[in-house]
């Protein structure tokens, strides 16, 4: 582990902020030295972190307390906290980052929060306990799923329309242009696509797997789906509203992340990550990581993937700079750069640039 503590040439000039759910804190990894620079305690169990693209801050959500915590990148410390709800599910930043949205369970609501004050600005009441949500890039609409249906919220008018369909819905995404809602119907094992403006059903796309996990590529042209039922990734083309194919990938594949050219698919049961070339749609490598990998994120420069291993309490850093042909020559061993212990049950991560 000495190599993990020495300064490396290259690397990424920034920090990875890792939410340790059971450790009730954030581990800040210096991505140049590939070591934990500081551990930031929180008065709650964080399950999600988001990096601002316009300010040197990180936001952490402790859902059991319904609180948003603001962490200063330069100080590596939590400076502000706001209890927005009693309990919450998840959060998302608006595209202009002047506000964020909190999906709350108590009360059942979608709450707009000012990033300047960290105080609630407005809310839209929800009819059921929410499961997931997504916000369009324009900031005009949000889609919300529950175990009983899917709804569209007009964020300007502060109104809710739905249910667009009834069923056991899970993950939800917007097509990159915001004109189509893509909702995972878990009970029927299909994706349901709706017109955002009218709420009308466009089509159902049957899946070879239960659509537990959705991941869209950086161009918005491909949506990847994993879940119970098959050791495979289903590839959907949202603009053509069709299934493009199914690729075998690991054992019980789960959470995913994309770089500009590769898809990383974590297999929690087997402790590895399958690497797919997005263009050829083929598995080009498998990296052995830690125990129970449950979250993957990629640095903004597309050079490193960080795999959070919940059971072993560490982060496996995968190096992405080699070409697919080099990966084949190295017989799948190229990717693991180092392993960094971070704490108890790391579940979410976000990367922020470090200033000069």
C-alpha cells in the first residue's frame, strides 16, 4: 500500500468525495496522491454526494435527517447544513445550479432548495412515497416514480400531472432533449416511454432483465439497463425508441457508469467490474475490485474510474488511459491502479477539481 501514499505523476488534480453511510462522514481522496486527505464527519448517514460545477462545493444528503450538507472543497470541511425535510430519498442539482431539488418522503414532496441559502423555496406535494426522480436540463420538468405509478411535475407552474401509468415503477430518466420520460416498470419488466409535454404513452419496451439500473451515455444516444433476470446489459436507443441489443456482462450485473468510450458495470456478488467498449458493444475486460462494489463514478477527464466497495470499505481506482487493444494485450490486469481504504460502507462519490 506504500504506492498509494506516494505522490504520482499525472493523476487528476482534484478530490473524490466519498459518502460513508455507516461511518457517518465523507472521505476526501486526493486524486494526485491517491490517498485520503481528510475525513469529514457529519451528524447523519450520507447516501449521496453531488459536486457543483460552478462553485467549489460538494453537497451531501443524509436522508434519515432530511438534511443537505455543504462541504467546501478548499477547506475540506462541512460549513453549512440545512434540515429541509424530516426524511428524504435523493437530490439533484438544477442545470443553472441556482437551486437543487430534494425528493422528500416526510413530507411527501419535491422540494426546491436555494443553493445560496440552502433553504426551501417551494414544494410540490406528491400522492405517494417517492422512489426516484429526474429533472430536465432545461429545468422546466421533473419526473417522479413511486411503487404505484409515474408522474410529471411542471416546475414552473408547480403542478403535478399523473399518474401517467400505474404500476411498480423504479428508476427514471429523461431523454437528453427532455422531451421523453423513460420510466422503469419493474413489475412488467419493461421501460415505459412518455411524452413529457402531454404525458401520453409513446411505447413500452420489454426488457430481458428487470430494469433495476439505468445509465445513459455522455451523448444521450444509448441507455444501458441491468437488473434481475439475466447476466447481461440491455442497450436501448432512446431516440429510435428501440432495444439495440443485449450483451452478456459479468455475474448479476448492477450499478454502472460511463466514460466517453467505455461502460463500467459492477457485479456486487462477484466483486468485479466488466468493461464494455461503447462503440463495438463488446466486453473488452474484467477488473477484480473489492467486496460488494455498489457505485462507480468516472473523473471528468475520463482517465479514472472509481469503484466503491461497500463491504470491504475501500475504493478501487481503475486507470482508463489505455486503449481497448492494449487492454486485450494486458489480459484484463491493466485497469487496477490502486485500492484506497475510505471507511464503513462507501455508497456514493463525486469528483471536484482542486484549484491552484
